């Protein structure tokens, strides 16, 4: 090898920090699960589904190498059972159950993945273990309210037209959480009073900054707003997978890490929907077009105001994107012992050609929160409350479930 060629290869390795690390069965099946779940479910349901997938993988692997407290889905296993086969079979079994219409595609993906593991008793036992644990996990979780019919009653008077789009997950406040004691455990105080100075301040901020054609919003703020129009697991799991890979976690530690984070994300969605439907606070597009009826002289009406994109179909308070990003950030910080992380990158389908980078979890969560103001979706007080709820839920989850046995 020539000296120049050696330097070129070294430079390439330094530019690509993943070159020295590799994915494992947990990150592989996380990526596959996101691909199946993201286009088929709204974010609250998607995060719950991802938690079930990861808890099944964790319990399967933890049955073989019991280092952490189980979610009561463990099955007897010998130490020579294949962890890779067990985790893959667990994830595939959950996904096939969740999406029977795609069962043949999922089975094909599972068969292809398992073909890469040498045939042996360890592999066969791993497949059986993964299937058994996944079945227990699905039976234990059931729907727990997720399949309850949407019975949301729109506010209206007889004969008066209102927009007819369905709201998102109005039944979520009734779900059984993964780590919280109840959906309302971290319910915040009511939103700020409409006659208050804080309401006027945050109303006018988002009216100026979050408008579709705002001249107050910087180019970077506009990019961030569009970048974080992306929601659901596709907006969080790439970051989580990269941390697992860059930290070179073992399969069991990867499984626990991802299971805890996904449980925190799912509980964050339950908690935020509980608060949203409890307080039913109006979105900026509603408030600003009705600024003359809020009883506050400092809020002027703008009859034609629009946010940067279509407003999500659920009440405003608190900010859902904020609670999820802060929950995962706090859970990761609690598990790693620091908010500083190896550099992670993300792209977004809603901002083509843009790549964002972070080396600190707080910076990531703060970017998400600020983007929801710039997009015209959330008032500042709602982002502050959402982030605070997320931090509490993330820390609580790490302290509550899948604790080390030693």
C-alpha cells in the first residue's frame, strides 16, 4: 500500500465514525420495525408498537443472559441459545401480529435474516424462545385501550359546520402505560390564562415567528421548522440506533437500552394525550384567527393567518414533539450518565437534502422544541411544559423498569 493511499483510507475512517463500529440484531430490527410501523400508524400508536417490539427483543435476550429485571415475559433458556435468533424471531413475531396484511413480507425478511445465522441447536432454540417471548408479550400487553373506538365528540352547536377531520388518538388517555402508574401521573397544570401577560407574549411571538410567510423567521429557523415536520419513530430512532452503534453496546445492553427508551417514548405519548384532551387548548391557527374574542387587549386578530404547514389534528397543550424528544434525551442521559454523545446525524423526509448533527442531547431536544414554535404549531409555554414532562418521564422510566440485577 502506498503512503498516499494509506492517508486516504485513514481520512475516510476519521470522516466516518461508524467505520469502526457495526450494527447488531437489535439495531437491525429496530430499522426494519420503523420501516413497517411508520407508514401504517399515527405517532402515538407507532411509538407503542415500537415499545412492544423492543420489550419482546429485550425479554428474549435477557432470558438467555439475565442481567436485568424482566418485563415478566421471560422464558427458560440455556446460555448457548442464540441471542441473534431469539431477538430477530421476537421482533418478527410481534410485527406479524401487528400487521397481518404484511405478514408474508415480514416473514420473508425474518427468514432472510435468520439465514445469516449458521444452523445449529442454538439457532433453533433461539427462534423458539423469541416466538414464545413475543407471544407472551403480546398477550400481556393486549390492546390495553389502544383498540377502543374513537368516540371524540367535537365541540359544536346543532346545524353548524365545523372541520370534519378526525382527531388523533383521543382514546390514548385511557391506555395502560409501560412505566408510569397512570396516564395522568405527570399531568401538568392548566395552560396559561388568556387574560395574562404570558398569553399575550407567546401569542404574539408565534403570530410573528410561526406564520407561513413570516419575515421574522431566520433561514435556519425555517429549515428547522420544516425538518421537524417529521414525526413518529422515524424522527427519533435513527438517533437512538447511532448511539447504540457508536457506543459499541453488546446485544443485551442494546436490547435494554432500546427497550427503556421506547417505553419512555410510548409513555410520553400517553401522558401528552392525557393532558391534551384534558385541557383541549386551542391551536395557534384557531387562536390567532379569533384573537378578538380571547379577552386580551394585547392580542390582535389576523383573519388569514396560517402556520408553515398543516396543523396536527389534536389539541395544542402540551407539545407532543417536545415531550417525546425530551423523554428519550433524559432516558439516554440517565443510562449513559451524561448528555454528551458521539456525534449523531439525521436527515428528514420533510427537509430533503438537509442533515442535522448533534453531540449533546439537550441541544437536540431544544432544537425540536424551538422548531415547533417556528412552525406555528405550539406556543412557547407549551414547549417548556412539554420538555419538563418529557424529562420527568424519561428519568422515571430508567429508574422504574429493567433495572440491573446487580
